[in-house]
């Protein structure tokens, strides 16, 4: 989310993009973006090889080169740990970095999704301690949550209304004016940093709960031999029906952010039932899909042990290389317990990154002579949509469509 924002600001202002990963800086220096958010042409038009005083984007990993900046925007990820608790370490480390170069009059704006109060409770004390400066006297803060949708070329930085806020009324006006200069559709200035934080975290919690609802409907309708997608299509003829679809819920936002709100709710003495129920249901969908596939294989007399299973896609969403918190690995891990042979094909994902993060081997191209007992379409990449996957099946094989995008006559079942 940091790069698209930096590029938009760099069209009007001198911008320094900072990252602790040298390979990321080197990659951008070659005008390459592995996230595919920006093209080589777009980067070439905006990037500069040294800091400028007019406009342009200069990328570096050297902290000292940030000393002339007067506005710092923090866009680091906010994950959860193995116990589903908010991991604030990236945010704390980023705040330490900024604190080392913070000066009187500077403004620090956070974009990372957090629970209400995190900026003032976690980030600002770190800034004060490292810099030795006093909050709201020597330096100031703002919060403007990111709303970028990875891989979405329609809803870009310019076309998504921006929530803004500041630690004083004057700073709130400055932060709002800054974002208004690059966001065509306008801004919404919240009354406080906490309100802005809360607005962001409930966006993803709301989506998570709605998807959990249709995932539960899918389980119910499957037992009743009713196609969930046909039900949703019929229901969507009513003007105010919400068009959510069943599926895996991963990624760095929707599958993570509700835990931040739940953690804070518990700290203030409230146990969030609906939020956590939705999380439990969505987190269990990978295992559910694997079991449904195994049942289909048994019905068609396909031997489970040593079965050859092809899984199409491992990224957390279609037409995007992002594998963070992908729940496709839940399907893989569950099927492995049946001693099956898994082949994962994804033309978008980095095989090296998948291997490092999940210890899963992937292919970017399928062998022409491959045949499989079962094929699971897990991610709706455009490369998968027009292929006749039945030609890749062994006799009496199974095709399971998690995304509901393949022709009905081609699949044995879908979520």
C-alpha cells in the first residue's frame, strides 16, 4: 500500500520512499514492482535517482536520508501472531525509525490498520521516547487509514475517498488538505484519530462477518443439495441485498483486522461474540473444503491415498501475487493428512516466496502430460477461467470450484 501512495504524492511533491529491505529498493531502482501495482512505465515516469526539491520519488534504505522530511507516512503491515493476537512490532519498529529523525514541527501520519487508540497508546510514546520531543508541542500526528485493494486497477488511491484525522484541529486540517491534493473523489475529516482508526477496522470486520454468513449458508445449502451461487443470484434481484459470495478469507486485512477490534474490546471488558464467531467460521473453510473434496472422491471411487491433486492458485485473491495470510494453504495442509500428492499451480505467485513462507512447492507452468484425480480451483486467476480442465483429469476424476467461476457442466461441486 505504500508504493501507490508514494507515487501519487510524488506527482506533486518531493517524496522519499523508505524500506528496510535492500532487495525492495534495488527492485524499484530497476523500475520493477513485484506486487504488480505499478508498471515499469509508471515507475520510470516518477522515480528519481537522488532527492529532489520539486517533485519525484526517491527510494532509499538509509535512515539519514530522511532527516529533511517534515511529513512521515507509516504504511507497515499489522499482522497477528500464532495466537491471533495483534502483533504491533512492525508498527513499533517503524515508529522507532521515524523517531530517530523526527524534528520540531514534523507530522507523523499512520495508515496501518489498528484498533482504536493504538496510535496514541503505542506509536506516539515510542516517537516521544526516541526523539526526546513532546507530543502536540514539538511534533504532531495524524491517522488516515489505507483503503487500497491489491490488484484492483479501478479503485486506486485517487478514486477512493480518504478518511483523515489529526492530533489537533490545525493538524487535522493540514493532514486533510495534504490528502485532498491527490485524492480526486475527496476526503472525510474525522473528529479524532480514534474515530478514524475505528472506521477502518470495522470496514474489514463488517466484510468478514458478511462472508462468514454466506459461508454458513453454503454449508447449509450443500446438505440440502441446493447450489448456493444460484440462491445468491436469485436473492440479488432485490435492490438492497448485499452481494457477498462464499469463499476463503485471507490476506493482510479482512482475515486479520477483526482480531485487532476483538482484542481491544476484550481489554475494555466486552467479549465480542459475532466478530469472533465470524472469524472461527471463516478460518475453518479450508478444512471444510478439503473434507468436501475427499467425500466427492470417495463417491466416485477415487482412491484417496496417493491421489494426484491439482490446486489452482495459492495467492489470497485473484490476479494478484500477494500470498500474505492465504487460506489456500489450509486446503493443502488438510489434504496432505490423507497422504495425497499435491501439485500447486499459480502463474502469479513467486515460487520462492511461497516456499519460504509456507514450505509449499508451486509451479508457474503446468506440464502438458499431467493428469490428476482431482482439480480444485482455489483462486480465480484469469488464466484459469477459459481452460477446459476436464482434459487434465484422469477417468472419473473430480473438479471442485471454490470460487464458483467455472461452467456448471464442468464441475462436480462448488462452494
